[in-house]
C-alpha cells in the first residue's frame, strides 16, 4: 500500500482504505484538474474562506471512486459466480436499486488549531442543513425516556392522534436499558437496529454510562430533545420546588410518584416531540471531542454534488456562528472529505498554523 500523506493521516479519524488508496488519489487529482497532489494544490490558495469549486471537485472524486469500486466488485462477482455475494445495503431507500444499494455516507473531517474542549461533550450540536441527511420515511428512530416507558408509549405511539406514532420505531425506558440491554451484544444489536437515537433531555446525563463505547465509537449517542410542553414542564418544576420546601431540611425530597406520574402524563407533548424530530432530521450532528479533530456526516453518495456542497457550507457557517471552533474560521486548521473507508481529500488547508 502506498504511504499516506501525513496531513491526511492526522486529519482523518475514520478507518483506513484497504488497497484502494492509489486509485482514489488518481481520481482526486484528475477531478481537481491538476497533476499535483490535492494538498500541494491547496497550499497555493490564499483564500480565507471555503472554496465551493474545490468542495465540489472533492465530492465528485469521492462519488466517482465509490461508483467505480462498486462496478469492479460487481464485475468480479459476475466473473466468479461461486464467490461470496455482496450484501445489499438494507438501510438504503431502495436496496434493489444498484446505486441506492451502494450508497455510502460522506463525512466532513474538521481539524482545529486548538482543542475543541477539555473533555468530550456528549450532547451534540444540531446544525441546520438545507438538504436533510435523513428521510423520515426511511429512518428508524429509537427514543429513550424516563420510567415508566409505558406512559410515553401510550401517549406517543398508541394514541391515534399522535403525529409521531409512525415516525418512532421504538421507545426504551432507562430501567429497560439497565436490564435488557446490559450486555455488549445487546447494546450492539440495539444500536444497529436503528438509524437515529433520541433521548429525553432529562436522562441524557445517564447515557454515557448506559450506552458506553458501543454507541460513542460510531457517533450514535442519542440526540437530546425536549418532550414536555412548556406549561407541563413548568408545573413539574413548581411541584418539585414545593415538595422540597415542605420537606424543610430534607434537601432531596421529591414529589410523590403518583403526583409526578399525573403531571408527567399531562406534560408529555406529541406535538413537541414531532417538532424536535423534524428539527433533528434536518440537521447535521456535531459532537465536540476532547481533541482537535471531529467528523460530521454531511449526506450520502446518492445526493447531488451541489446539495452536498450546500450542506457543507451550512455546516461550516453553523460551526463558526455557534463558536464550536475556538477562534472561528481562523481556528480551523483543515477540512477534509471522506467516506468511512476512503482516504481524506482536502478542501481547505490554512497557511497560518497558529
């Protein structure tokens, strides 16, 4: 295997490409219209903003590589009928469509000059993108809630008037996570059964311990959402404060389980959950690491190049406006694009390293 460029190696935190690096590099050079390596070409640019043209060239190179690799695998399978058949991508919109079946996620790898944070932040930032990464009709959503999970199932899934009854595939309570999904294998099975995980923002602090590396390693930690209407949330908060006041010195006194259940039942809002789902499906998730590199899904290889480029620009704008990168645009060291198993193609490299 040819040696990787050092910049690509540092910027990428995904798996390496097995025996396809050379072909991808060749494709990237041709797509970018230069005989030089992409990094060399980029270093000559003095622009202080992201080049849309450069982004589209890198996207075209990656998509071409995916299609070429799929064609080669198909040809090999046809030439060797006895060989192991390729698995269909069951998460695609139409597994019977060859293009859809070979659909791969595309990622933006963001490297900053300084640490994003001193410690990992489990609550991702939601950055709105113009072209939704997930299709609500083909996305399996799992919602994690407080106990008892039956209360939330009745309101969100059983009620015929609930706008989310056909959008949420499963609801899991905290106690169920602790028992039924305690083992590594059970967690992995849960993780792989759903595309997107959401969690009541009141139980999010428990998620790292309950889900662990099984979810963290593939960036599938639940996205926190609010499932209560404003009036209901206020009523619960007031009841809790009153209970503490009545208890006097008993600092951790709570409202009675019966009262809490009644207030919770009145507070849970299927409309609020529906709005949160819509917002999440139309956003890119940015996890803040304790390091200088983070990877964000921006779309799939079946998207139009222009749509992917617009998602990337919206993502960068959001990251800067929310101060996720210290120093804003000047705090970004490099931007690369890649699939899960390809090399990283650079679309921006700063000349100022400090």
